[in-house]
């Protein structure tokens, strides 16, 4: 084997180590879970939301000026215990939170931590966003977050989903036929509101009933899709500034970019050697 072929073999071996061993090992993460944060209290002002590893003082992420009806994208987190804390918007990070709760994240599971209820009785509630749905079916649940209509009835595709669902109430996931359905919400006054929900097989949806400028409005959230055990992405419905202090996904993408960069450099070097050999 001449020197060029030996060099090429070494380069290919190096590229194989980058793509076949180092990158998957670096990208591999322990069993992770997913958490999103929400403000669903109609008469509560905007807040800053902090997420900490349990017992730590440095936040993993901070969501600023979170207003009513806003939900964060899902955040991928290692399995373990975390603390969610809410402070008034622009309050000092060291000030006592007005609300806090702990959530234990299990690998492969998803959760919503939401501020719910009226201002004088607001609480942080941990909702499990993962559910077992029969094969070929879809899942649907409803969160009642409206003060204008504190009690509602809900149907989906003409089927009853909830009767007299009260403010701050959450239904369990219902197994639904896997086809588009119109979700209809009726309160004690005003006209019913509708939204079309694409209930694909294996997908799980949450419909949130919110106070709108006039009457109700509905927010359709995809909790999981395509039968995946974990969310494929986040839902961003208009949060204020998102300022993560640590984010597992950033590290993974950085490793992937570095690996691709190294692979590109190896390819460029091999190409240069071929050109030199041809000139010789």
C-alpha cells in the first residue's frame, strides 16, 4: 500500500471513529424526560419562572415576563427531581418565590407544570403529559383555564369529553378515533367556540380553554405525536424572554457540529492530498 493509500485509510478510519463511535457516545444521554411550564391563571399578572435542579441555587433556565395563556417549549431534562418557582416579573432572582413546587422527572415521560386557579388561590400543578393510548387511537384532554366561563361542557367529534368542567379542572386523557375532530366548548353564556384538532394515530393532545378578548378561545397543544414516548418538540405560544442557563440540547448540538466540522476537515485534507498526488 503506497503512502497516499495509507494516508487515505488512516483518514477514513479517523472519520469512522468520529461518526461511528465518538459522536453517538457523546450524543447519547441518560434516560431523559421533558418538562414545559405554563401560566394559566387569568387574573394573575406576568411572572418570572425559574427551573432548578432540586437543592441547587443556580437555575437551569429562566422564563421572564410569562403572561396568562403562555406555555414554554418542552425542556429536555435528565431524570431526577427539579424545583419550579414563580416570582413577580422583574423580581430579584434571590427574592423568595411566591410559588414553588417539586417535580420528579422520569425517563421517557413528559410533564406540564402550570400556575392554575384564581390570583388569590393560585397554585402550581404538575400534570403528566404521557399516557397509554390503544394502538390506532389518539388521546385528548381538556384544561379549563377560563374565569369568564368558570364551568364548561366539551365535545369532540360529537362525543362528550367533559360535562360541567369547572375552572382549574383537568380531564384525564380520553381515547379518541384517529381522525380530525372538531372540539366544541360551551359555557353558561355567550356562543360556543370551536377548534379543529388533528387526532392522528398515536398523537396526544391537550386543549386549553382560555379567556379571550371577547368570550373564550381554545389552544390546541400536541403533547406527543406519532406514537413517540416523548415529545418531538416544544410548543411556543408567545412567552417572553427565554434565558436558559443550561440546556442539554445545546450541548448535544455543539458536539454534533464539532463532529461534522472534524469530518469536514478530514475530507478537505484527503482532497488536498489527492490533488497533490495528481500534480506530482
